[in-house]
C-alpha cells in the first residue's frame, strides 16, 4: 500500500490524490490533512484536544507552497474554522464552517483580514490573493456559490464539495480516546 506524502510536520496526510482523478475542471484533485486543535470551529478554547480534518483542493500544478500559509495560520491559532482550502492560479480560497460566522457575524471579516496579512507575508515571497466563503453543511443543495474554487458549473462544484465532506466529515471533532481531561484527575475535592 503506498504511503501518503508528508506536506508538513504539523499535518498528517490521511488521503492524497497526487494528480487529477476524473474530469473535474482545471485538473482539480484533493488531499485531506489532519491536525490537533485546542479550539472548536468558532476558535473557542476546549478543555480537551480535538482533531481537525480539512481538505486542500489542488489545481493541476499541485502547488505545495500553500502549505506554508496553512502552517502559519495554524501556528497563529486561526485554522479551526477552515473546512476547505483551494489553491488555484496564484490564489487561495478558504471555505469556513458556517458555525464560525453564525457565532459572531463579524468573524468572517476579522478572520479574512488576518489571513490576508498572512498571505502577504509568506517567506517564499509569494503574495496569494485571498477569497473567503462559508460552507454550510445544512443548506439545501444549490444554495451556495463556489465558482472561485473550480472552473466548473455550480452543480458540479457543490456536488464535489459535498462528496468530499460526506466522505471525510470535515471540521473539528472531539478526540474520543479520553473521556475526561487529564487535569480533572488532579482537581481538589
């Protein structure tokens, strides 16, 4: 069984398409990355650790320089709202969990501003253009516009995103190995 590539020491690659499979527009293909988080999808601290699965949608050139952007956002504590990241022709699009924008209506604007700053200051001298949209798992099919991600019609794009999400249940999930936090055992009675 072939092993998945390691794009980063911060993320585990749990699924990888190294090149286009099928006929989704522009050579699109994807990888699923996993990291540990101590915040929920709204950037609120949690008592125990979580796992965060997110999808990177690559275009035909599979430009791994986007990983540095993800690492920087992660190390600044801002990655947990992200479900999808799409790199396409020198730009990056982030699809955020709708719970993040529902919690505080200004979250999307504030988060976008911070991420644009990160994308202007990556070490390789790249300057990524940034788009930020919201992915709502609960909305009816056809209620969202994701044209900036893949050069395809709306039905194909949304079907592709929902297929990926339904297979991987993207987002932040509790790490169920331990029922209570470690510190609970040391609290005074």
